[in-house]
């Protein structure tokens, strides 16, 4: 019996970007960043908004930064004065917003 190569007959898998693993948690983190207009979202707050563990959120944020879709900066406070570590704030880059618009439904408002 002859073997068949079925790879030609499989429907193409939609891939938003070869650089990002697009999962439901990734979508939730991106949604939180898209909806925030204050540029004041830090990892723990994103965890609260999305109901995801920080151990899930942080790798997603790191991945978004690595591919240039997000950027971060530390708040300028003295940790001793505020009694906690400095927060690292995240926001989408223009490139990130553009790439996300390409793969998301046009019916969604992105605040632009």
C-alpha cells in the first residue's frame, strides 16, 4: 500500500504571527493592554484584570516585549519610601497595535 502525503490536504492553520504563541491567555493579556489608555498597567494589575496567575502573565508580557509589541518601564519611586518594590508598567507599542489590528476582528474598537 502506498503512503499518502496528507500535508497538502490539511486546511491552513491561521497564524497571527510566527513570532507569537497565540493562546487564550495571550488574548486576555493583549485585551487588557489594548483597553488601558493610562499606560499604568503593571504585571500584578494585569493578573487581576485577566484573572490569570502572575506566572502565566509575566512570560506573555516578556514575549510581547521580545517581539516588539509591548514595552515596559519601571516607575520612578524609592521602594523603601513606598514600602513595596517598584512597579514595571507595560503598554503596547504602535507596532504591536498595528499587528494586533491585522489579526483581530475589525468590529472591535481599539481606542484609536
